[in-house]
C-alpha cells in the first residue's frame, strides 16, 4: 500500500456528469493527505455560477463522489463565500483545486497549503453536454 502524508485535504467542485478529469483530480488531491473531503457545489450555487442547473441533482452528485475509494467525506457547498468557514470546519491542511482556479484561492494560504493541479486535457462537463446535444 502506498504511504500517504498526514493531514486533511479539501477540494471543491460540481462534479456533474462525472468524467475522468474529475477522477484524476480527486485521486491526486487524495494523495496529498490522509483524508480527502470534497465540497460538492449545490444546484443553486451552480445556477448562480454557471447560469444553468447541473444535469444531475446535488444529492446524486454527492452520492457518486462519496462512493469513490479516494474520497473520505463529502458535504454540499452552499456558497462560494463560505470557503474559509469550510476550511476551518473540516480542519483542512491542504486546499487542492484545478488550475482553472489558479491564484483565486491564494488568500487562504494563512489557513492551509493551497495547491493547484493541471486540468486533465480535452474533457469537461460542458464539452460532454455539447457533444451529446449534437
Ligand atoms: N477538472 C480537471 N480536469 C478537467 C475537468 C475538471 O482537473 N478536465 C477539475 C476542475 O479543475 C475542478 C474539479 O475538476 O477542480 C471539478 O470541476 P467541475 O467544474 O465540476 O468540472 P468541469 O468538467 O470543469 O465542468 P464545466 O465544464 O461545467 O466547467
């Protein structure tokens, strides 16, 4: 078994129409600590952020992410403004995000280490929806 460093890692995302880019970032985030906690964005947050409702409702997205071997706990992220609160509440040692968010979470460096991962190329929920729609 691979040794994992100590500590809690937090990451956030919608994880709608679950794809391999999602799996890769969760696996890489999990490798940074002993425990991976995932904040799954609420339906309401997505509507305000992306201007559309997710394909799968929040309870189903939450269940899918929770069932992954690399994920230890999940919660619904209700607001972008609550990041600092979630980091403290879950005792995060590391915040891991895709590099589409690069620099946007540096303000939390006083609470935990902030890590940005390169996105997996050529896959996204938006692209999958477009492809299916055609
Ligand atoms: N992610 C990734 N590689 C991809 C797609 C997403 O590493 N190809 C990461 C994002 O950077 C984020 C997490 O997965 O940290 C959740 O991303 P999310 O926004 O839910 O997925 P997207 O596929 O980017 O969705 P959309 O197309 O709706 O923006």
